[in-house]
């Protein structure tokens, strides 16, 4: 499910349903960290006796999948190189390893 589809599902929910969704999402995030690999959101919800509409369950799964793709705390950033502004020289992120923190700013 793409973000636009998830947003569409969420905008059609009542405030009470949105609050319920947030509570379930928090519960799923906690259980995902403590669960066996391969457990799905549907399995976790079913084991707790929760029933959701297919669209809401898909939205919940999409958020959990997005969370799983994020960088993990303590993990190294993927190495890449960028062209220096006003020059043909390139700089690799890994060349700064062990030095002061690096902040990247992207804009258009």
C-alpha cells in the first residue's frame, strides 16, 4: 500500500477509529520487536482477538513495513559519494568516519 492509499484510508476513519488505530500501531510496534521473525501483523492482531477491516489492516501492515525499512539505531549509514559544489571532485561519506558528525542538507 502506498502512502497516498494509506492516507486515503485514514482520512475516512472517525476520530475514535484513528485513536484505536494509533493504539494498535503502538502495540504492534512493541510486539514486533519482541516477536518471532516472520510473524505478520495479521497474526499478531488475531492472537490478541483484534479484528480490523481489510483496508485498515493493510494500512497497519504498510506502516509496520515502512518502520522495518528505517535505519536502525547504531547502524552505519550506507556509503555513497556526492559531487562537490562548483567542482568535479567527489566526496565519500565514509571518508568522514571516526571524525565529527556529518550533517547532510538536501534542497532543490
